[in-house]
C-alpha cells in the first residue's frame, strides 16, 4: 500500500509539474523577452532565456506609450487596461444582476408565457455572440452606440448560462422558505435581497470570476463597435501592436503588454479563489 | 404580552380544488365547516393526503380558497395576503433562513413590520428566554440541533404575537424523546399565551395530548370534531374508530338477527338489544374485552409485549381481532383459544354501508 501511494504521489506530482511547466514556460519566455531589446530578439536565431537589461524602459513604453528607437509609435497600454477593466466589470456585474433577476422571475412567479421565456433564454445558450454579431452590430449602430461604453458592454450582458445556473440553484431552495418569508410579511423584492441573494453568494462569486474573464477577453465585439483609440480594450491593443507587412514588430513591448493584460484577471482569480471553488463545489444541504 | 386578544376562527363550507374544471381536478378539501373558539387549541388529525395540511395552508393564505369563507374574529381572510392576516406558522421542516442567526430569524418579521430596534430586541429576548434559547441567539440554523431549530421556529412565531398560531406537523422531524418534551413545551406556551392555535398532525398521541378539541379528517372531509375523550369514547364513524386508539378499534362485519350477531355463520348472543336488524358493523376496543366463559371465541395468533401490556392479535370467528391485556394476568400464547366477555356499553354500532355511528 505504501509503495502504491508513493507511486501515485510521484505520478500525480509528475503530471502537475509537467502542467505547470507547459503553462509557466511561455510566461517566462514572455517575461524574458520583455526585458531584452527589440534588436536582441530580432537579431538572434534563438531567444536567450536570461533576462536582459532593458526591462524598465520597455515596460515604461508599454504602459505609457511613446516612440521607440526604431521610430514606431507605441500606443499606451494603461488607458486600454482601464477600458478593459471597466467593460469587464460592467459585463460581469451586468450579467449577474440580469441573470439573478430573470432567474428569480422564472422560478418564483407564475405569469403568462413563462415557459416560453424560459425556452427562449435556453435556446440562446446555443447561440454564441459570433452568430448574432451582424444583427447586433446593426442595432447598436442604428442606436448610435458605436464607440460608447453602452455599445461595448450592454450587448454582452444577457447571459443564458448564468440565468440557467441561478434558476437551477433557486430550485434547490426549499419552497417553505418562500412561504415563511411570505408569512413574515416580506415582499417579493425583500425576499430576493434578504434571502435569495445572500444564499447565492458563492454562486455569484464563481460567476463573477468566469464572467469577468469572459468580458476581459472580448476581442471580436470591441473590434466591431470601437473606432476611436480611446475605446480600445487591451486585447485589441496587443493585436494592433503586431504590425503587418514590412513594419518591424517590437516584440519586447508586445510581450510586456501581454503580461500586463494578464494581471487583472489573475488578481480576480487569485483574490476570489476561495469563493470561486466553494461556488463550484458546494451544494448546501 | 401586549393586548392578549384572542380571536375565534370560523371555517364556513371551505372547499379547495386544484385544477378546478379540468379533467385532473383534485378536490383536496371538501365542505369543511368548523368553528374554533378564541384561545382554543385545536388539532387537525388525519392520515397523509387527507387534506389537513392543505386546510392549514388555506388558513395561512399560502393557498387560495376555491369556495367558502374563512373568518378570524370579524375579519374575512379569503382575499388577504398571508402577511396581513396576523397569523404565524411553524413549518414541518422549520424553514429557518439558513444564512441568518437565530436572533435574525426571529427578528425578521418584526424588522419588516418596521418596529423600533429596541422593541425587536426586547421581544426576541423574551421569546428566547421562554424557549431556553438565550445562549444560542448568535448561532445559525446549521449550528443548532434539531430540537433547537424547532424552538427557533417556535420563537419566530411567538415574537410576532399573532392572533392565530398554525403548526404544520412541527414535531415530526424530532426523535421520540424530544417530541415528548416539545409537546409539553407547546402545551405550556399555549397556556401562557392563550392564543387560538391550529395544529396539524398525523400522530394520534400528539393529538390526544395537545388538543382541547380534535378535528379528524379523511379524504378532504371532516369525520368528527370533538374533545379527545369524545373522539375516543364515541367515534362518529368507522374511520375515526379505526384511526384513534392503539391498537385501533376492532370492527366486525356481521348480521343482526333478533338478539344475536351472526359472524361467519355463527350466532353469538348479544348482551344488549341491537339498534337494528340486518347487516351491521360492530366495534369493540381491544382494551374493553376480558377473558370470560362465553361463546365469543377468540383464537390467538401473535403476541406483542409492550412492557405493562400485551397485545394479542388473532381471529374472532373468522374476523381479525386484537385484545389488549395487562401483563400481570395469565399469559396468552399463540394458538390459545379463549372466550371473551365485555360490557354492553363497550359495544359501538355502525351502519354497515356508510360507516356512521348508530347507537347513542
């Protein structure tokens, strides 16, 4: 038995260490590249794995923008991160609020067309943003919402997945709880805020993490609805740094920007990890 | 308690139909009429599915009345929201808010009602003291035992000082020992508060020990309303006779001819004049019969020992019969045959077809 568990441990460690290497190595390469000069990266056949001396300068350029020695204009990443942060937060919070409310309506109210509403929401689960992107674009543009926060975030807020998840969770809440709240004199919204929302805390946290990253990683939609540089999210910004044709790519700056783009989602995941895991694993009584 | 007003509850031809008018209509409560006096403790007793919980939920306002009227004091309840009925309910699974402390659970309705903070605290403390919960107010339901949760649920009802208490099988999730304690507790609290109470249960011991009066229900209808003694001593129907008492009353299908009861073709002399001739149902309590030198021959098949008593299951001229004997008498063994004697007053007569009581 001891031998077997020893072997198992070794195997588990091997798998995990391999996984960490596979994920960690590109990050290391990106970091190393961001500390070297553009010539070093372009000139050598293979990238040195030792950090160079140009780190500070590169990161400053990436964050605040400016001209490089090659004369290419680098757009500052900091405002893009701000755009990304605001829209990711708006999308995540918006999704959660709308899903909570619609799940509440679906589970606790009897109204004509309830089943139809549920099925309509359910069907949209099968339609990703990309499928409905043209009609959505046309609506947003007709409403003159291009290049606005509203246009950037609102069309991404409706979420069938989250609605469905909350619906399933609400259905596990014993019906006597609603009845007790009714006897206690709680109005529906009071019940929602005093009982349902606190009970959904962990699910909300888990969804927030998932939806924040979803919002942060949006690429196609911002590409369509933003035309002014001030509304570009960072994911688009990185793509724009990689020039096509004969322009030389400043890989060091691109790598720095890519690493910068990873920081906020990483903070969200690490900061909410405990809640996140609880929300995914836990099924209370 | 402030203004210990108590109100009578009147149920007037109350009906509840689910899916009314459609093919799968369910008539859960049928023409229930009852009046419950102010301050009275009434237990609704019946087997599961008899409509007793539905009736309670109609009074609470959790279900809507299809026909009929429910009146508390001078207020017609039918169209009132549950919150505006001034009724508190204790649920079977307690329905405590899992994320709130015991204190918050009890205080919730008062907060909604907008009472001043100090008064809420005072009322909760008082209820907690009465229920021995004072030390546990900071705990959440998950950190409380079953009995403690049950007391918090009671506390949540008491703090509201309602006009009417409803209990929906609140003791059925407790183990036997706690159940006896909680029963005494409820009785004691009712004595202190003196509020009209309606208590639903399927447990006849709970009903007999708690009730001022019992309403026995079956298949949505009231079978009998009466004091525990009356329901036991003079069951109105064979259903009540068979439901109340442990073991239930022996019921025998026979024919009366002259002064004899014919069971399985055997003529048995009756110690009294029967109320009518022809087919009839005769009832005898297991504890009302003695061994005696008669033609009522009982054949023992199985003996249950219950400490002070033994129940002997067997047959009386082909019909299933149980007798209850104290343990100090001569022992009965399976296969023994003995004659049974009983007082004329011990006999209950029921109509063979309708099952309703015949004799006075």
